[in-house]
C-alpha cells in the first residue's frame, strides 16, 4: 500500500516519537502495519475508508508498544491518505 506525503508527515508527528527509536522509519511502520490486528472498517462521507488497526510497533531496541491507529485510505484501498493514533 502506498503512503501519501501527508500520511508520512503524520507518521513523523504522531507515531515515530512514541516508538522512541531514531532508526525506526515509515518502512518499518509499514511492515508492522502489515502484521497488525485489524479492528474495524467503515466508509466515510467522502467515500473513503476509515480503517482502525491495533499495531505492534517493533523498535530496533527497547520494548514493543501497542498502538491503535486510524488510517484513512482511498476508495480503492491502494493509498493511505492520512493517519491518527490513540494510546
């Protein structure tokens, strides 16, 4: 799945600092996301999809952390447009 520029910015703002690993990048996050536990999916008013997953963030050192991540994906589910996270 492709990740938009805005979603990459959100990754830097909201997720990377929670991992507390400077070497953890969006490609690592992509791998963790692929192994994550899907929670639910719902369609937004604009026709996009809101996907909620529980992601196990695996840093290069330290303890793994679990995070609920909301992804807004395109209609075809090919591109992550933006993301939010909860603790």
